[in-house]
C-alpha cells in the first residue's frame, strides 16, 4: 500500500533537491533581482500550510483555464484540454516538489552562510574561482552542514504524501496508497485500532530506512574530518517535549 507514497516521496526528494540548490544560490546572490524572487518563493511555500497549497493549485489548474485564462508554466500551457496537472500523479507531485524545494532551499541557504571563512580564504589562496571554488569547497561544506536537517525534511515530506489523496486532486487506481487501504478496512470492520496503527508502523519502518540511507551519505560527506568532529544522524525518540 505504499506504492503511491514511495512514488511521490522519491520523485519529490530527487527533483526538489536540485531545484533547492538553485533557489538557495539565487537567495544568496548579491543581485536583488535574484535574491528577492527566491526569498518570496521560499516565504510563500514555508508560510502557508501544505494542505492549503494542494487546494490552491488544484483550483488554479482547473478553474482558471475554464474561465478562459491560460496558465503558462514554461514547459506546458494549461488549457481546458490539458488535464494532466489536475491529476494527483502530476499536479500533486508538482505541489510536493515546490514545497520541499522551498524548505530545502532555506536549509541550504543557511548552510551557505555557515561555510567557514577559513575554507573560502584557503580556496582563494589556491587560486580557485567561480565554479571550481563552488564545486571543490562550497558545495561539499554546504551539504555536510545541511545534511542532518535535510534528513528531517525528507522524513517530513514522506509523511506528507498521505495528504495528496485527502486533497482535491483526484487519482486513478488510488488503491496503491497506504491510507486508502487503511480507510477501506476501517469501513469494512468498523475498527480503527488495527488498520491505522499498521499504516503508522509501515511509515515508521520507512522512516528507519530513510535514516539509514541518509546516514550513509552523511558518513561519506564527513569522511575527511576527525572521528570526534563528525556529525552523526541518530534516531533519538523524545518522550517529553
């Protein structure tokens, strides 16, 4: 029952990761023509609830073309005949990508600000400029600093995939989604104390898998540091807030 959830999570994380790098670089750019739109994008998607974003974009994808207003998205112009973006498989995925891009971009932007000045001065001393400086010094330092927080964002996004089919986006063959099965068994047995905890257990196991995979990447990013300075990603349940 996690087929759709894995589909949304994997594509949104992969695509959103690269988009977030670009948005973070634009947010950190000295030009206000780049930093202000990037900052506005981040503020909009971080400041509004994800559930509301699903309804907003679905309404835009459906109602505006119906009113005679075509929506140009660059790669496609949404008209009455364009129905792909009104489906959960495409439209819902797009909303998840934009949302995780905004949150991840803010994490990467903070990591860019936290890159040690000594590393940048060493790169300048070696004569590194432009893309070479970014690829060899800024990029690995940014990922290393942001990765623990980015792991939490990946977990949050995976959990948020359950909201897609609760929003306005219709879906074909929704039976591949975990919450659909849980709700079906509850309607058949009138017992919510079995199906819903089982779905929660599946997501807990999926979360453990994400933590494991991201921990391996984190070890790779910190391999050059002394063992006592390496940051570790650990699953530490908090019983009291």
